[in-house]
């Protein structure tokens, strides 16, 4: 018996063509694809308020501690309205705050406006908007080729001040984890050097965060189910995992696989061996070991850049893939760089390193306006509302970041897949080659220097090749007869690239 094909070849080909040009449908972005992106970390409550409903006086005084520990009115609709601000800054990915419904009760540290105090995992935080508005945000971002990374918190639920943890009365408010056996027996983390203590006990000190029993198969199954639902329901492109070091390594295998997207975990520790061990269970981690060197090396002119060499070598020793580590200079849990030093030359050097060294750059909202996190530079004051900046696109740091992001976008894939090679180092200078680029940073700061330097090109460019500094386009350097690069160091960073390879790409007017 013969069977006629159900569909003709022509029909199948037409269908494939239509699928190839159809709107994006829940594509699981790979680590290799994320490697080329730059991420703008925003705090949903602090980034932008709903158009037509703004109260710009709210949280405009960052030194009012009561205000900054409560909701300031940022929403999903506000983010949609300011996506062009992010795109014009050159970012093609955003990391947004956790979106689940929070415990509403008042605590000694305010309320869970930040998103890390969950009550209902399957409901959306109404302060931020509705589920449909969240879907619209992701859709609007994708239409501008901006990927969306969602912050997820599988370690704990939100606190209830003045109540005894792990009682029936305490846990009944949570969903889906409303049974005592869903949680570890209560204990405080009192020995950070004991990984068992860190994984089993509760964060928060005198405001404990109820710690989920992530050894309980029922809890594990539910968390895996939840993250799969969250990513699929809202079409997220990646997950940032909060407090990853507070759950055993093997838990992350099933969780990240269930998410189906790129995963990057927060393992807040300076030890590259310890942090690197997590990359066997998730795609990547935030680059805490490198960050621990970045701020002191670029804020203290007396620091020794040989420590940078050691940090980079240690990373390569302990991480499977340093090209997808999340490089950052600021964050909602770290002191503001511009609070530590107000020297903008140092800031530009540090930004240049973060944005062009191996890894995925993550820039925290407000860095483009030199936010300082007054008065302390730390949590909660480093979590400023952005609207006092008026979303200016003319500030020097905004333009600086946008310029480097524009340069990243025209670079070939080999730039992102190759690892940097040290080009020059002394106590104050760290320079590196990456593909055809030469990046020179220093911690001299704004001291009106004039230092002549010869960097060996090692045949990377032919004699007579002209390199252009994309940060200061009028500066051009010709490769000398020994294939070396004669440069003048004045404290500002340099990003040198063959002029001929930039023609027609819009960089430096070429």
C-alpha cells in the first residue's frame, strides 16, 4: 500500500521560510551567544516610574533612609518607556530584579522592594505591575534586540520581623512552601568558613530569611518546576542566581537544566578555587575574585598591578571558561566605585578593563551618571533611584560607556572567543592584547603624566600599521620598524585598534 505525503515539498519549504522570519519564540540563548552581550543591571523599583504617573520627588533624596528602604514606584511599564535610554547606552541585555510577590510586612529594614523577600513564587509583584505587563516588557526588549535576564532566589523566602521562624504560624503565608518540613531547622550563619553552616543556616542575622530545605526532594522538584515555568511563561533569556553559595553544588545541576537558559550565579567569595567550582554546575558565575582586585587596584594609586596578573592567572586556573564570567565594577551589594574615589580618570580606566577584558561586562544603573551612593556608598544608599539624573544622555560617563559598547558591537567573534594576552605590566599599568586590540589601563589617575612607553607588538601588526585610539579618536599610533607600539601614557585609558579595520563601521567617524 502506498501513502501520499501529507504535505508537499513546496509547502514544507514555505513553512521553513516563514519560521525563519517569524517573531522570536522562546529561544534558549547559549553561553557562547551571551559572551558577546553587555548587561545593564537595573533595579525595577528604582529605574523608572510608569509614564503619566510619575512622582519624581519620591526617593529623590537618597539620604532619607526610610524612603530608600521602601518602594519608590519603579515599574515594568517604566522600564519599557526607557528601553531606548538603555539601547542608546549600547546595552543589548538587562538584568532585572526578582519579580515574584514579596512579603508585605514592615521590618526593621523596611520592605522587600528589591525582590529578595519572596512570599508567592507563582505571583508577580503587584508593585512592579501585572504578569501581562512583564510579558510586554520582555517582548518590547526583544523587539529592540535586548535580552532579559531574570534574578531568581531559590535559597530562601522573605522575613517576618518579630516572629519565630519555622513554625506553622510562620510558614503558612508562603506559597508553594507552606509546610514546616519545607525549611531547614532554624540556625544563624555564624561561621562563614564552614560551608555546611553557610548552606544549612539562615541569612539575615537578626532578621532571618527562612532557609528552604534544598535537600528535600519535594522542595527541589518544586523549585525546578518553578524556574522552568518562570522562564517559559515570560520568555526570559537568562537567569542570575542569587545566593548560589548557600545551596549545595549538586542542587544547581537540575535547577539550571530546568531553566533551559544561560545561568550565572552569585558566589560572593574572593577565592577563585571555591567560586570556580560552581562553574561545573551552572554556566557561569559573577566574577567576584576579579572584582575583589578591581576596586582596590583602580581606586588606590599606591596599589600594585601585578596583583591583576595573579588574579587573571588564578581565574584561568580554576574556572572552566573565563570568557563568560560576569565582570562588574559596581552592584547593589557592593560599595559604589565613585564613593571610594571621585577621580574620573581612575573610573574610566576601571570601566575600560571591565568592558573589554575576557568576560561579560555588567554595568550597574547609575554608573553612567557617576552615582556615589551618598552618604555611605553601601546598601541601602547604593541603590539610588535613577530619575534624579533626568536620564541625561550627555553626561561624560554615559558617553564613555556608549562609545565602548559601540566598539564592542563591531568587533569580530574572535575578539570574544579569544583570551587576553598580557602586553605590558608594572606597578601602575596593566595592558593587554585581545585579538587585534591593545587595551592600556593604569591607576595613575588624573595626575597630568607624560610617560613614553614601547610595547612589543610581537608581530601582531605589520610595520607601518596605524592604530587608532577609539576613546580619543585624534590619537593615532604607527607600528614602528620593530613591530612595536610607541605610546604616551597620560593616565587616561587607551583602546587601540587597526584603523583600516574600522573603516565603514562608524567608529571614530570612519
